[in-house]
C-alpha cells in the first residue's frame, strides 16, 4: 500500500487555491476529493459506508423547501425551515407561471417518502422544467463539498 505524504496534499491544495484566486471567478468554487482503496470493492464490502458532516455550511445562503406530511411539517416548523403540504401544492393548479415563481424562491426541494410519487401528478412537470427536481428526505443531513477557504484551513 502506498500512502500520500501530508506535504504532497498540502502543496496540491495550495496550488488549487492559488489558481482559484488568480482566476477571480464571480461564483463560489467547490473542491471534491475522491479516494480509491485498492483491492476493495465498495459494492461487495460495506465496511466503509457512512457519511461525514462538514463543520462549515457549504451553502450558507441556500434556501430549501420541504414538501411534507403533517408530522414532518411540524418538525420543519420547529427548525424554521420553509415547508408546504400537498394541499398547498394543489393550489397552484398546474399553473406554469406560479410554479416557476415558487421554484425560483428555493435552491432545492426535499420531499417526504410518502409524497414523492404524488408531486408530479399534482404539479405536473413544473419543478423539473425549473431545474428543481425534488429529492427524497434522507435519514441524515446531506452536505455538499466545502468552499475553498474552509477546506484549505481544515487540511
């Protein structure tokens, strides 16, 4: 087995940060790190399954909306997260302009498992056309890759 030295990783990150600062792009860049373990098939060997939570929020300005039943709406209300139920979605009455306006407010939609198949029937293809497809409500909180400065500071 080969081990990547700490110094090599630090130099690679410094190079990435230097190129990012030199390019001065008008959007927030992200970095993704993939690790391959030799001789281990992740489909067969489930020892390495799991997720980690990043200490810094990768999307501090991101807005999500939860499409939920009564139980999950109460949980979302306690946490201060925007939510809507199926009756609220039915009020759009498949009006494309209203759905598009509603979809613009949020970066992502998370749906309760019991409602996920009913959403396209109620809204039509409005969310998909707006580029905001709904996702199942995960068991743990999802986090995307971190921004460049926090990743640089953490490594």
